[in-house]
């Protein structure tokens, strides 16, 4: 029997990079069952808000609000692009990205997490601290599907 693996509920963290868009598309292909649900999650990292405010790009509240509004628009674009293949729920939260991903996966008891291996962070940060995907993989009690960067 060659049935593809399918999951009824998937958490898909997105940072709006090409890799996270590919993860979203892969999650759509993996979604199955009677009522497939994809939960799209974007996490606003407070350290980025702090960085922008420290460089005079606005107050912390203004920056956080602008980031939230942009994330909500982008998530809506993902949702509209999915058509009716699955129910798409969107969440914008604030916190340490890998911790928020792990918490939301447990809160919603998803069947799996689908995440891109490399997102928008720089190579130096990955070398020193590891990627968000690695931290999610190490900390998750749920299956994690990590997609490599395709060039």
C-alpha cells in the first residue's frame, strides 16, 4: 500500500522566507483526513523589536504594532492562497520563537510540526546558537518535519 503520510492537524511556523513558504506548501500536501487543519504561526521576537527601537526606528509599541499588522497581512495571503484544501487558522504571538512553537504545538495538540530548516536569521547566529528548527526538533514531543533549503 503506497498511501502518502497525511496528518489531520499541522502547525506551520512561518517567518515569510521562501523556505517557510515551501514548508506551508508541503504542509498543504501532507494535510488529510476528514477535516484537515493547518495552524500558521508567526512569532514576533521581542529581541527584534528591541533592536529596531534601539536604532531609532520608532517606539517599541509602534514597532511591535507594525510587525503584527504586517504578519497578519502576510498570513492572510497564505490563507487565501490555500483555497479550500484545508482549514487555515492563523496566529501571531510574541516571544522566543522556538518556545512559542513548542507551546502552540502542545496547546493545540497538533499531529506534527512542519518547519523549514533555515529561515530569515543569519548564518553566524545559526553557527553560535543553532537554528529555530533545531531547537524545535530537540524540544518537541510531537513529530517534526524539517524541510531543507532547496536551491
